[in-house]
């Protein structure tokens, strides 16, 4: 059987970032989107969402980064953290 195709709609209403330059927000946001897309394609939908689901609010957690980190690197780290948290939902 060929791979099952699934449409996913992920809407992030607000991404709150503290300590980052305001001018980097678009690049960080774009990197989050790109990396989340890659993670869903390569690793699939977390089991908790395999049959649909919605999360009204989620604390994506935190991570450490260098003040020299590129916005794209920061966005990828955010996406990895969010994807990991989705994998534990709703057992948070």
C-alpha cells in the first residue's frame, strides 16, 4: 500500500519570544514554519493527533541558545521543542 497522505493544518496564533531582536522575528517565524513542516513530513504526526485533534493553548517549553545564534537556528530549535511537546500531548 502506498504511503497514506494526510493534510495537516497548524495555526500558531501567537509565538511569544523574550530576549530576541524585534528585527529577527520574521526570520525566526519563517524558520519555525519550515522546520515544523520538515518534522511532520519526516517524522509524521504525533500519535496523539493521528485521528485529529486540537490544542487551544500550549506552553512550548524553553531552551538555551547563544546570543550569536542565527534567527534560522533559533526558529529550528523552537520548532523542535514544539514538535516534541506535541508528541506528549495531552499527557502534559
